[in-house]
């Protein structure tokens, strides 16, 4: 069965996005590139980590990560990433509103799942085969999978910044136990890898 992983860039105080996420500020107010600067300013130093983030056989994300819109779909909207998203694999988007799949360049097809996190995981596992399934975000989606005990490996990328408000990881997940597997980093980020203990 596919290992379920999750990579999240976050602030020291646990936020993965700031308040007031919207089209022109998808990560919210006051965030800018601060949480993800390490990926772009030092790509060679973090090449192994970036490869792990982008090599899953399927991804799962919440609707808020795919679009700033709510309610019925704007069928012209195909995500924040343009014609060739960085996923290069099937992506299962959690939603309360049905939509036909959106196929883009580079092997990315977005599928829209309306029957919950476990149904999305079943579909992602079937698509991934023996490769990893990655829970891509945002915070509310990751927290649901953590609370349900469905994430095997959690990889946190902690930027040396305090946001003070926004979308926080670990809200409402209950008590969880993890085994530390690896620690690395630079001045821009600390990479912390944990295995879930069940």
C-alpha cells in the first residue's frame, strides 16, 4: 500500500498561510515568499528535499489550495499554476461541488472528490500504485488527515519567521505521536521529518 506523506512549509509558530487568503495573495497577508523562499533561493542546497516533495504518484489537496472561489465552480479557473502545474501526477481536490476533471500539461489532471477524505485517499492510492500519495495542503485538509491517523510520514519545512495569525497546522488533531527520522537545513529553513507512531 502507498505510503502517505505530507510536506508543509510553515512558520515557527505553526502557520502555513497568513490571514485573508485571496486571489492576489494566495498565502494570505504578510507571508509573501517567506515560507517557501528556500525552494527558490537555494534550490541546489535543497534538491533532495524538493525531489521528495514533487515525486509522489498522486496528490490530495483542499479546494482552498486549488482556488480562492467558493460555491459553484468558475469553470474557467484551472488552478494557480498555469497550464503546466508542478505536480505531474493525478491531483484529487476535496470539494462539496462536483466538477469534471481538468487535464493540463505535464501529466497533471485535477479530479474533484465530493465524498470525503477517505474516498479521496482510496482514489489517490489507486492512481499512485506503489508510489507515495502526498497530502499537499492546505492546513485544514492536512489537519483532517492527521486527525484521522492517515498520514504515515510528516515532513515539516520550518522557516525562521513568526506570522502570528493565519491557517495553523495541528489545530483540532488531538494527541499524536511521531518518531523523528531526519533533521537538516540552512539559514532559510529547518527540515524535520517524522514517522507517525500508531
